[in-house]
C-alpha cells in the first residue's frame, strides 16, 4: 500500500522500554503517572541538538531489535504460546526537538509500539500517518505548543490513554466519540473553554483530567464530585467520580440539544 511522505524530523535518542500488551488498566495508568511525573519535573523544552532522519531511523531499528531479542529470550524460557506474556514496545521520543515523525519511523513502529511519548517537542505536528499505528494504547504529547487537537489521533481506535496536557489547545472535537477504547483523557493546562457533548457518550472513559482550563461549559457545579471524598488515599475514586459527574451532565445536555433540534425541525413543517 502506498504511504504518503511526510515532513522529515530531527530527533535524539532514548531507551525503548516494554510493557505487557495485555496489562491491566491499573498497570497502564501506573506507567502513565510515572512518565508524567518525570516529564513535569524536567524543563519544559530542550535545546538538545537534533538528530538526522537517518540517525533516528537507525536508533529506532536498534531499540526495536533489542526488544525483539528480549521477547525471543522470554519465549525460549518457556513462555511460548502464552499470549499473556507477549509484549509491545514503548518508544520515548521526548525532549528531541521533533517537528514530525517521518514515514520511515511510522512504518517501523506501526506493528510493534503500543506506548509512544512525544512530549517536550515544542515544534511538533502530529502527522496524519499516525493512524497506521493501530496498536497504540498510550500516547503522550504533553508539554508541546499544539494549538489544535490533532485530528489524526481520533482514528486511533485502540488508544486507551491520551495525555495532551500543557499545550495551547482551545477545544476538543466532538469526533472524539470515535475513540471507543479511550479510558483516560488528560487535557489539563490548555485553553479549553468548553467540553464536548460527545464525552457523555463514551462508555469506556473513566478518568478525565481538565484542571487549569478556563472552562465555561459545563458550569462549575457540574465539574465537582457528587460525593465529598476528602481522604487522599481515595483520590483515584474522586477522579472517577468527577468524570462520571461530568459525563452525566454532558449526556443530559446532549439529549436536550437533540430534543430542541427536533422541535425546531417539526415547526418548519
């Protein structure tokens, strides 16, 4: 299949890690929080010299080969045939001054990488070819200077965690409803004024982080937890409660909007 070319990208190198392809949601989110903490503790952007596309491709190949050797060793030790032991790679390309992922890298990672970190790349633009990476379950594009929600991400139907915090995004498209596997959406510290009604129709979504946005809709009362949870040990429960509270409000608002639209159409006839 012909794949269109995309912008070349300078980048630097970092280790490729691995994560169980069928790890429980809690494990996936634990890795997410660890990476988020690492990113927040670092400087927002980097002046690190850029890599050439050829060097980036060579680096990616090397790290994926290393991961394949590790998996082969696991199979040789008796895990062959155990699907639970099969893993997908994690590729961290944060702090590399990446402008876009070249199609050569997309081709390399599309069938292997399940976790991709592209944070702290202030000039980055998410390429349309990222839709080819249909194994992605985690995507971190926080701490960049994105002004628009990357439309291509909406087609990543297997994505479970999307962290697009600390950018300059002003809105979330209603098309986010197509991300049927999404469980955790982080959009904190952007410039979002309105949450889309579509969030109310996303059964898989259980966690939503939207703090430090100038949100006008839903109103403040709808953004508070329905119950008074003050114990720090149940912070995760509080976050789930807030997510469900917001989703219920948006679901009801969506129903009212449809009823209003239908009534207006009836009056025309």
